[in-house]
C-alpha cells in the first residue's frame, strides 16, 4: 500500500494487461529513458476534503519525487462504486457509470497524458466483520475486486497503463491492526504509491512493433503464486509453455480452491507444459528460483531425490 515503492527490476503493470501479456497478445516495454506524463482522474462522488487530500498528494509527488502528474480531470458524474463478495468469498463489485470514467480518461489522453491514475470514491459500507478480519491480516480485501474492475476497464478500452487508488473515509485508529496491514493505515490516501510506480510503468507493445529490450510471454521462465490461487488467466496461459515452472506457496492461504491438482497443472509437464514445484513459504520459493536461474534441479538440494524415469 502506502510503502510500496518502485524498483528497477520490477515491471508495474495492470492485471488485464498482464493477462494479455501472458497470452502473447502484447509485450511490455520497460521505461528506460524518461517517464510517463500522468493524468489524474478524480471521482465526482468524493467530498471536498477527500478531493483536496488527493490533489495535495499529486502536488507532493510533483514537488518531492519529481513525478510529472500534469493534469487532473474530475468525472462529470459520481462513478457509483458498489462492493460485493462472491460465493467463493472472493471480492468483486460494480461501477454504475463506467462511461463517465472513460470520458474523463479520454480527455486526459487528448491532453497528452500517457498513463492514468484513477481515484474512485468507495462507500463506507464494508461489512464490519470482513473489515476486521482484513485488518487482522487474515481476511479478504473487500475492495480489491471493484478496484480491479476500474483499472481493467481503462486499460482494456484505452490501451494505456492505469492504476487505481480508492478514496475512503479513514478507519478509526486500532492498536490491534496486523503489521501486514499497517501500511494501509498511514495516511489519508493511497495515491502516492500509485503515482510513484506509474511514473516508469512499462508501455504496451504490439507483436508487429517488437523492440529490443521488451518482455514477451516466451521470456517468462517461472511464476510464483499461492497454492490455492492458480486459476488466474495469466497463470493458465503461461502454464502451457514448456520449460516454465510454477512455484506454488502453501503458507499464503486464500479462500480460493484453484489448486494445481484441481486444474490439472500437476500433469502439464507430461503434456508438454509447465512443471509445478510446491514449497512451504516464500523464503523457500526464492531458493527454488535461484536454483532454476542457475540451471540446477531444485530437487537436488533436498535430502530425498527421485530417480531417473525408465521407459
């Protein structure tokens, strides 16, 4: 959240763009020179105080971090975000006026912006039990699904990097908040980390415009995901590629039931696809990735090894 900062070895991109990348439809071109001109969309549904807080965050990014947040447009109407949980327990949501978001976004592109930060007002009607569970580090992010819908819409329709920051009335101070969630308790807005990472977010590249240094799906050699959340479009697309390993982490629990076994990914290697490696935690996952990059069979670093398969 507020402490998520950019790094030269991380490509910050939007979820639907990641899905298209994994399918081989687009490439990701790192921003090695210069930076984006970022346009800011503010939801007309937020109150004056929230609006001012986000404008101050944008001006702080300009003055302190040197980020080119050049233009701000407020939507003509409130976007009308609503929240919901699906039968699986995963969060989702709806946007009442998507056309208002697209009109504001297009206006910023016409002004010369090359990446968009969207701030939508989120109603203060989260289920108290769900909110408490999340703040204790064991629940679902109730607003995450609706956030994804907003950024997916802009990126899919307009083809530019986009990220979303929710505008919310701050929760009451709580001494028992989990350290995992404390970064979301620090300020009045989540916008600074969005702007910092959009600043040099990769651009999207069509297959006909491939350039040196861009990243494409065949360049991916490993994926790391929670053991019960292997059903995303990007994971399924990349799982069909020979030589890819999917490192599934047991310790990161989710409400999903999309395990490699349920999806048949554990049989993919025999069919010319990926290889699944199951690990206990992210520390172990880092070791598997290091071995994979060095060309070592990770199994050789364990006390018990399987033998050569004889046919």
